[in-house]
């Protein structure tokens, strides 16, 4: 009986034949998402190679394992989002019945890598299409699970191995798994479970209204151009054998065999080249070679690290016990398979490693986990790749080019003291000494040239260069800012939040009717974080100058391109781009020193907290201004810290701790405040808006009579979002409702992005 028949027969109580008729009827009515098919996708190389020392070390590790009899051979592919940097086959395809050399396009039994590549990704696609939710009870879709001990099991718990289902069982039909006793309460602890993923395979079939293999092929494998990735592959000489007695192309896992070769936990076959395309898709935020297969938000959610009791996992994409993991970033993820397969991806460092072997051939005694781990550690140690060097700033590239873009120009420089090169020199000093241009004046944003002043800043002179200073901080830029200049150069340290006033100041420069050259800098919070409601855009506003989400995930150069295009400005704009920066980088990854762009953003940590915590500062709360740690504190004399912490609950990537403090600025200057401190535990997992939304809801619950929530919308700019939170809606639900806003903005911003 096929998977679809098993599913319907068990769930609906039908015979196999009746179930097949029902399945065909449902397939005829099923909504289908069709994506363009990519045929015979070529192996794409980056033009770069791993350093020779790393290549030699990988070869030595693999050769030694083959000599020791740990495996007959292996294929190793290493790459980045833009292609392959290392691809090699080692040793033998088979030892029995004849010795045959292994080719790089050999097809392997992936074993448990199936869980990640086929099942978890299919679940993510169904969530993206709105046909499934991660926190749905499984029983909502599979009535067989509507039993007292299983009714609370969720899709998320199956994906994270916290459902309580045992690892294996000989009882594989859905109704048999449903009656199998749990080993622990759902959500109580991590317990790796093949049974859980068998259920997920059935769940995909039920929700997609087509078998798992058919849905994965149509929705994922075909659009990705995966010519050799499938369940139940056809016979052919490239199929690598596993243990003696199992024909090549027949899945080794006995439970998958019993289910006809198609199961959620095992059964997928593939090549290293196909898996490299999957890795490049995920590193590209759901886009591969210009084709979008998954939304960026879908990829981010399915691969972000999660802490569960007893392990650190993702939604189906993780092996939590990898000793080599410490050599990779906290954002890395992957999976291993029993047959000798391994697949690991690190978006923060833009790299992946595919290791495919058949350790079970011919006698089932091979051992390759240490080999795969050693290769991952070697790739992580590669210090010669561009992303391991310091990011080159726009001002540094301008200088390296000899300032040719500004030769003969009369320049006004919009900058502040935080805009420095990697050696700590002000951009102002660099341009003041540059040959071939005339620096007429300096324009300053909020906080002045020093980046340390509060409130209005008067015009003046820079004591170091003697150049006149004109402040642009206000409702409209003064006409004298543009007198006698033909080019405005912009070099500002922005923090990636729509209401940080440097966006409005940039817009002033773009409306000057002068040529604008933006010296680009990294968004300190990276280029993937896009969250919050889309604002309406308010003419003349310093905090809502254009319709943007709270976190836009763009550099100032990219924003300039978007603003010019969407506002129909005739301004000639030129971006001097960064080198070595990519969207997954946080500021700590750039190798650059931090210079505060404003008095209260003293660290990259404060810059990360700012988009969420700053939402509260227009209310009757202190957010730590006038203390040593602004935006790490929230409090008031009337606040009840324990009650607030209980109401907020778990904050992913951060903890809330009670903290008393006395601010020297803000609404409670000189008063003792009772409050909470935000302690970042894992910045890679932390969402500023999730924290901000959680605090808004909790404050409304605990202190509805004392706290004036109306000020939140001064910066949030969405009455509907604020109303939902203060009415008690969960932050997760509110963020889910904003997915359309985020996706709409993602479509708009994609046209103007400069970096991958």
C-alpha cells in the first residue's frame, strides 16, 4: 500500500481501494503551486578555490580514512552561495562484486539527510503557502493523532524531536504510531525520533494532497534543477551500493523499505552536486541562480537555531551532537545520515560542506563521522577567504581608487564623527586631504559632527579642518546647505531602523538636486532582518520619511537607490560599495571597530536592541538613557519587574532580569526606577521586534492603568499592530499577520540590493 493509501485508510477508516479513490479525488481539487522547472542545472564554480593547504589537508583526511577501511570512497564538495570552491571524488564506488572508481556525480542513499532536504523543507513550503502552521496540533490534519496523549503534539515538536515519540518501532502504519506510548510529555525533552519524521511524511501527503515524493519533486526538486534527487531512483551505474544484500537504489533503512521506499525519515537519493544547489538556495535566502523557490522569511524560520530541552536544533535541519560545530558560527545547521552522509551550511560565513560516502559497503562496519567533522573543521579554519578578512568600507574604496569619482567636484560632505575608516580616521579628514576635489562644507545629521550631542545642534566650524558645519537635523534642510556645491557625499553610520533619523537626513540629500555619492557602510544588524509593519510614510517626518518596515535590512547605499526610485527623484546617485560584506553578517563579523553613531548606541549590542526597545521610549518609561547601558534597560518607579518578566515569558536569544537603576536623562531623571535588564545570550537568534512586541503586550497586561501605550505608535506607525498587542494578541501571531507587509517590502527592496 502506498503512503497516500496508508494515510487515508488510517486517518479516515477506509479500505485501501476506497482510500485510493478518495486520494485521486482530492488530488483533482488540490491547490497547486507550480514553479518553473530548471533542467540539467550545470555545476557552478565561483572562480575561487580553497587555499592549497586546506585542499591538501582534506585530501589527507579522506585518504587516511580509505586506507584504514572506514569507507571505500567519498565525494566532497565545498562552496559558497555563488558556487563551488572544491569538488573531488576519492577512492572506490564499490569493492564488490568488482572494484570500480568513484565519480563525482555518483548517487548516494542519503539516509537521515532525507529529514532535512525532503521532509522539513516540504513542511516549510506548505507553511509558506498557508496550508500548514508549525504550531498546529498534528491531530488537526491527521485525526489518528486525536488521542489523549497525542492531541497536544505539534508539527514543531515533530520537527525538533521533542514530541515524545520513541526513536524507532516496527509498527509503522500511522494508526500504529499514533497508539505507540510516548517516552516523555510533548515538549519536555529532546529525543531523536525516526517515527516523528515518518508522521511528518504522512502529514505532508495529507496536507499537500499528493504523496511526499511527488510534492517534493514538484515544489522543490524540479524548480531547483535537481536531476538526481528522488525517492526510488531508477537503476543505473551511478548508484552507489550500501551493505551486502541491499541492491543499489534500494533504500538501506529497513523501515523506509517497509514503507515502499518513500518515508519522511529516510529514502532519498542524491548527488553532492544536487545537495550543493540546495545549500546555495538556503545561503541565498530562497533564491538560486535568479529563481526564487522559497521566500527569504521561510528559509530564515526553518533554519534558525532553537534551544529545546537537551539540545540546540532547527526545524528539522540539525544534528545537535556535532563536535566540529564549535568551529562554525552559531547560525550553522545541517544533518548527517546513517549511511555515511553529511551536509552542513553556515550562512554567517557563507559556506557549506557536502560529504557523501557509503561507509556500509560492503560489510556494514565503516566509520566516517570523524572524517566529516574533520573536513568541516578544516573548511571553517580557512582564513584566506574574503569573508574572514575585514570588510572594506566605501570611504576606503574611494581612497584606493584615488578619489577619481570626485575629481574636479565641489563637495558638501554629509557625515559625523562615527564615520571612520578601519584605522579610526574620520571620513571628513580623509576627504579634506584628498587631491583633485574641493570640500566646501560639512553637513551633519542629528547629534552633530561629534555624534554625541542631544537636541538641536547649531551651525559652526570644525576645529580640525576649519570647514563650516551646517546641521540638517530638522524638518527641512536649509537652502544654504547646497550653495556652491555640485556633489553631496554621504558617509553616515546607520543602524537599520526606519525611525533612526539618518534615513530622513539621507532623503534630504537626495532631494537636493545635486549629484549624490554614498560611501556605503554595513548595516550593523545585518541584511536579513526585515520586520515590523510597513509605515504609511509621512512627508517631512524624521521617523517616518518613507514607507518602510521598522527594520529594513538595507545598507544606506541600498536605501538611497530605493528612495530615488520610489520617489521618482531625478537625482544622479552613485554608490561606492562595500567589499567583503554579505547580508548574513552582523557587525561583529565585519572586523571593523565600533564608533557610536549617537550618544546612547555605545555598542553593537545596543544597536541590535534599539529597534525593539526604542518603541517604548515615547511612553512614560525609561529605556536606560542616562545610564551606562542604554536600551538594555526598561523601567519606571511604578513597574513590577517579576510580574513583567512572567508576563513576557521566554525571549529567544535573550533573558530578562530584574534591575533597579537611576537614569540621568529621560522621564525619570534622578529617580530610582524598578525595571528589567535585557541580557543577550545569542544575538544570532534574537529578534528585536519580537522583544519589543512582547514588552508591549506584557506592559498592557500588567500595568494597563499606569502605562500610557499611546506613545508606542509615534515610532511603530501602525495603530492596528499596537491595538492587537495591547488587546493581548501573541507577538508571534502579530508577526505572522505582518508577513504580507514584510513580503511586499521584500519585493520592493529586492530591486535595489547590492549585496548577496
